């Protein structure tokens, strides 16, 4: 029997278990499927013999199991937690690795050893998969945890005001419930690798005296599709695949004020698999012209060498391939202020709000141009962070495009002091010619998925490049032969210049695969019209879809669009659902908990 034909009527599994099995196996590649198959076979055989050396559920694990929880928005936390779990398992510890989104909060009072890795999203918010556990720890339902020993690794970005706030919250709340700190919280910035590796070593050493001698079984958790031994298979952020660019084609019209690209990348024989809703990590190099301009302003020769770890390279190579130039950070600005001794910059650094705005709106070249200083090659490189990959929502279904992966990329372009400034990764992809090489990896996003039942209606809200994952959604549904039950809200400035994938959406409409398409072109009339206005206009119909079980998705700008859209949805519930404000807020919170309201915002 094919897995897609499996149901609770033709197996000993419940319907919920059947759906979980389908979801898990759809996320695994061939190597992972083979491993899980062998693992389950061995588990079944041991079960038949009355043995219990391996456990797959939290309830059956030994008391001294090390539980590793992760809350991750972009995948960094998941990667650190997976590596930690593998190291713990190699030491012979029982390990339960699980996403906070899949963790059963009632199990918390049974834990004795808990290692948590959690990031902070946006302005001090918990990542999607950590929201429920974060709320639970603050609620009256949270139990006393006098028998628990724990440690927290917090991930964040010091460019934001509430640096590592979620990790701090977890640390404080666990301690307040009576748990004992194994190691003090470690707060990691964007350059987290060294701190995370040190924490892993130290925390496993701290765990050692608490592990009972008879606890030697390696425990594998399959909760949420996480298997301890599988994180090393395939290509990752640390081990990307060198792919080939097939196409970088402009989508917007000649007279558009923005350059949006459709990028196609060939994954070749890599075996990389992805699902609709996932993101592609792009490792990029900085533009050589930008690097030359920076070196000229600093008066540093391109051939001067600098030491980075155990490697010695020219400063030009370091700035092109290794160091971040298009995103500033507070520490770099503060370091430059000490060098320049410019009173204006020193004053700016003392004002958190001003510093935050400066970091957001300027690049390294703006900093050194506006506040000149003398610096050595090594001193300058020492101020800069390492390049971090950029994540782009995948705009294709692998069912449709097979070994390719498609992206929708807006060229980030601004002007400062009469000079154009570009985003590092977006310029790299915009200038990439056919055959160019790019290092990539897939970042799974299990919190932005099509419904398990393909007949479930979906409402997709994606203005601008936020439409990317919905192109993947529609390709997937069309490949499954799903007719209708889909509604897209799309917006951009001008119909004639900025209607991304216009022909494809019209084809889906004509074929009956897309039921409704509501468009908001903000500058084609005297008053501006955005997607939230269209949501209000279509409020009655939208409410009917939601009441009929539709899943709701939002992708795009987090600062304005997502907040405005959410408010419009609240208004729809109040108007057409006859709810109070509190009831409307609770309604969408329930949808989110039930995974019927999902966001991919940035």
C-alpha cells in the first residue's frame, strides 16, 4: 500500500497518528527514511521480546533523560539543539530532542534535566514554536519544578532593543518555579558559533554528575519529526551545497521603482528535498566594487593581510568572502565611535533609539564615510561580524520543478548622500548570470505548511515578494489535482509594473485551481489601497471561509503589513462574527494554536 493511500480504516493507527506519520515521512529524504525504517523495525522487534532499550515517547523515557528543547524561527536554534543532542547521545546519555512547538507541557513536571535553546523573534517576541510553552510558564497552570535542573542558551541580535528576551524569560520563569540552574544563561549574538560550542561542552559536563550510572540507553525522540541522528545527513548551513544559477529574471516592468527578480537554481544530483513553505539559505559574497570603495576610504591596500582564526588572507578577500558589510550592528558602531572620537557619533551611541535607527538604515561604508577615523586592516576587520546567510521563502513546489528551486527576490536598494546602497544577498542574486555558483541549504519551516487534508480551504495573504510561498502552495495543490478552495490576496504599487507572476495567477483562476484573487495596487488611484483594505471589503466572505475551516496564511513585511492585516482580521471577526475585541483576539489565538493561522514574516 502506498503511504498516501494509508488511512485509519486500513491500518491499526488512529486518524491523528496516520496524519502525523504522513507529515513526518514527507519531510525525510531517502537516507533518513531508510534509517527510520530500520529504527522502527528494531523497536518493534524489541517490543515483541519485552525489551525496552529504546524509547520513542517522553512518558516511557528513563528519569534521567536529558531533554533538549528548541524554539527556533530561522533554524539556528534547531541546529544547535540537534548538535547538542548528538553530542549527549555520543556520551551515552538518554536524549529527548523536541521542538517546543511539539512538546507536551504536562510532561514538564516530570523532567529532571532540561537544556533549552531558544531565539528571540522581532521586538522581543518568542519564535512561533515557543509561544505556547512561553505562555504556559507564565500561567497559573505552570507546576513547581523543584526537581528540575536546567540551562538556557539564548539566541538574539543585539541590533534589536530586546536582545535575547525570550531566552531571558525562560531562564527567569524556570528559576521562579523552583528549578535549579545548571549553568547561567548564555546570551548569543548573531555570531553565536563559538559561544554555543562552549556552552554545549560546559553544560554536558555539568550534567554528568546528575546522570544515574544505570542510564545508558540512547533515547531518540521522533516528536515533531526530529530524529537525533539525522541532523548530520544532507546539506546544512554549515555544509551548504554549491548549486548553479539557471535564471535571474526581472519580474517588474521597465518603469517600476523596484527590481524584483525570479531566480531559478539547479540543485543537480544533491538529493536536497524541500516542501512548500520552506526557505532557502543563500550564502553570498560582497560586491567587489563596494569593497574597493571601502578600502579606498580607509586608505588600506587591498593586499594587506589579516588573521582570521588560523587563516591569513588579504583584507580584500576577507571583506568580499567573510565579513558582513551591508548590515551594521551596534557593537561595530560603538567600536568605530571609540576610534573616531567624533562627538556626534559618541552621542548617537549613548541613545539606544537613535543607535537602533542608525544600524537599521546605514551600512559600513556610510559609517566610515560620515565619521572618518584611522584604523589598521586588522583593527577594521575585528570590528565586523561574519557574513550570515539570508533566508528566502521558496517560490516553487518540488513536485512541479523537481531538482530546481525558485525564489522571488527584491533587490534592496537605497540612497545615502547621493550614493546607491544595495543589500548583500539581493544584489548578489540580481547580478548572478547563468551558470554562476551559489552555496545553498534548505531551512525547513514546519510552522508554515499546507493543511494535511488537501481539500481544506486556504486563504493566502502575500503582498510584494510575500507572494513567493503561495506560488509554491499553488504549484503543490495543482500537482495534487486540487480544484478550488484557495483564495489569494496580493498587493503592490502598480498593476502594469508590479503584478508579480500575473500570467500564472490568471491561469490558475481559469483552470479553477484558484477560487478567488483579490488585488490591491496601492498607487493606481488617488487614495492608497492595501491588502488590509481588501480584507475589510471582503470581510463577510472571508469570515464564512474561516467558519468553514479555512487555514489562513500571511507572508511578508512584519513591521507594518502583518500588523495591519492582523488588525483587519480582528475587525472582520468583530463585524461579521459579532464578537467583542477580546473574543476576536482569542479567536485568532485559537486559530494560531490549531495551526490554522500561520505567518512567515520578516
